[in-house]
C-alpha cells in the first residue's frame, strides 16, 4: 500500500473530496504530519469531532480511530479542523450527490418505470450507464445512509451522482414523503441543500 501523509487534526464532514491513495496533508498552527498506510483518502471541510466525522462515514468512532490512529479524538470541542485528510476503508469513495426530479420517462435503463415511481423510489444515476444498470450502491452522509439501484445516465464526471428525490430525502435525514408534492414543495419540505458530499460503497 502507498504511504499517506496526514495532519494530526481533522475536519468535519460537510463535503468530501476524493484524493486517491497517496496525498500530502495540510499544515497549520498546532498541526504535525504523520505517515500511515491508506488505500483511499478524502479531504473534509469544516470543524468537527471524531464522532461526527465517523457518523458521516457510516462508522463508529472506534472504527474511525482504527483507520486514523494519528488523530487525537480527545481534543475538545474539535478534534478535526478544516482541510485535513482522512483514511477511508477499502471499497469506499467520496462523491458529490444531488437529486433528480422526473417528469418524463427515461429510456436509459428501465423505460417501464414511471416518473412517479422514480421520484418515490430508491434509484440513482451515474455516467457509467448502461454498464451499471440495475446495480446497487449505498450512499452515506451525516450518519444517514440509503441504498439505490442505478437507472439513468448523468453527466458531470465519475465523482458526481444523482439519486431520486425520495432517496435524497432519506440521505439527508428527512422523513418527507414525495407522493403528492410538486418539486417546489419537495424542496421547501426538505430544506434542500442542493447537493452533499457523501460516501459511497458498492457500485459507485
């Protein structure tokens, strides 16, 4: 495995940037550089505790500390500061995730699925369609997770994914029901952030 250089303190999980297997950590007051083996890394933004970042990665704090042993999680209130790099477990990658509202049928994968079924179901789109039609991935953000089936093609790069409206609501922790709502009502109901930096496991 490649060597990763990382700062002692990390940041809160507001948005993640996939940096690959070998990167150089950021420097700042009170920060030192440590080396560790890491198969996948991402950079997080904002200030947070280890537990908050671990939840964003759909992990316990102990699991997070095993992946990032150089971080002092006893520092309060923030063990993790802006622009620092952390290890992900193998098979996990960071993605920008937005949502799509369907008004028409898409023929990319499943033309028999109605727009209302897309909006109220758990589906996703990526650039790797049609190869990934019917495959599944799981997105995690801020302690929430949702498993989706790939069903349409997007543009925006391999690190950009869209999910259906219901799937996005679940991802951000909203219990709003899509059925019977207009797209504008849905946006207001979930206090739409537009997009989030989520982690993906499975097909990504």
